[in-house]
C-alpha cells in the first residue's frame, strides 16, 4: 500500500460535513467513505492519501471537531494491511 487512511469520528452529521470540508481543504486527501450510526448522531469519516497529507487533514479536522466539542476519535493508519480495506469495504474500490 502506498497510501494511508485517516478516520475521524464526530457527533452529529452537520458537524461531520463541516469537518470533512476542513480536512479536504487542509491537505490533498480523498474522501472514501462515511458511516452513520444512531440516525446520523455519530459519524465516521474515512479519508485516504499520502501519510503527511492524511496526518495534516486529520489534525485540522480534529481541531474543528474539538472546538465544537464533537470529537469522539481520530486515527491515522499508515500503509494499511489489505485486511483493513476489507473491514472498511474499500477492497472493491481499490481493485477498480
């Protein structure tokens, strides 16, 4: 894998959209998926890109989410194992 993944979990769909906008403006990353739980009250965003870009985007997104008191978790996975892609349902997308 020559890319990294960033995951950020935020409370409330509207705030998640704001955080995603911040992350994609902060660095050269690609939005790859979103998972909503509890009717959109808890949202996990997944981004992809070079390690430095993913780190910068997650830091920027986490800062915004913290300022709104909505951040639940934020992680960066450098060179994810192929099994992680299956777990996130990204393996089909990578084959294309």
